[in-house]
């Protein structure tokens, strides 16, 4: 069982995580269904409450999703010059023979692992780019 300090800390973490997510989703120009999928939500009322700052604690998998997404956002913001370039990178197909192969398409499969795989791919690309500069 959680004590009151744990609950208070988890609520604070939830508020910060969701604030970061909604800022990111605005920069990425996500639709509501896209944002809900990335959060792992099906209830629009929960989404609306969270977007309007009405949060308690949020599920661990939602925190995990947000953590990966904010890492992706941070990585892209250090590598690309504008939000427009980030959006283009996320939505452009990665393989010529598969028009549904963008990073966003992968993340919108709805599973935490899909977001994680995009985050890992971007981390590897950044590491390779750093090695080429040195």
C-alpha cells in the first residue's frame, strides 16, 4: 500500500509527465485519436480530464509510454532544426516499398514496445551520427 507522501509524489509526477506529453503533442500536431493511442487510452473522458489538468495518478504503462515519447522528442529536437522537420521525420515512410512504415505509423500500433522500438532506433541513429562526426 502507498502512504500519503507516495501518492502525492505520484500525482506530481503524473501532472509533469502529462504536461510534457501535451506540449509535445501540440508540437507534433497530433490528432486526439493519435494522442490517445500513444497514451494507451480508449476513454475520451479520461483524455479530456488529463488534458485539462484533472489528474490523479496514472498507470505505470502510461508513464512508460510518456517517458519514451519525451525521449524521442528530445532526441529529435537536438537533431532537427524545426518542429516542421520533426513532424516530417516522424511521418515520412522509412522504406520505399511500404508507405505505412513511418515512425508515427509504428508508434500508432498502440503497444508500448512499438514506441520503445522507435526510441531505440533514434538512439542508434544519433550514436552513429556522433561517431561519424568524430
